[in-house]
């Protein structure tokens, strides 16, 4: 099924990540960071809403 490969590839070339893989990983990391930032903002909003409902503390 697989014949001999005529192109010679060095170990460095074989393990070098492609631009597509790097961009995909960067996209995933960016999305995760955005989710975490969004969750922190939502948690802060919930905390402030709870404090506003309870009124001023004396």
C-alpha cells in the first residue's frame, strides 16, 4: 500500500509544527481565555447584584 518515499525529510522538518496547527492551537487558547474572562465578569456581576439586593449594611 505504501511505497518508498522519494522525498527525504530531516527529523527537524518532520517534527516542525505546521502554521495551520499553530493557528489552530492559538485559536483554542484564545477561546479558552475569552471564556475564563467572561466567567470572571459574570461572577463579579452576580456578586454586585447580591450586594445591591441586600442593601447597605450598618
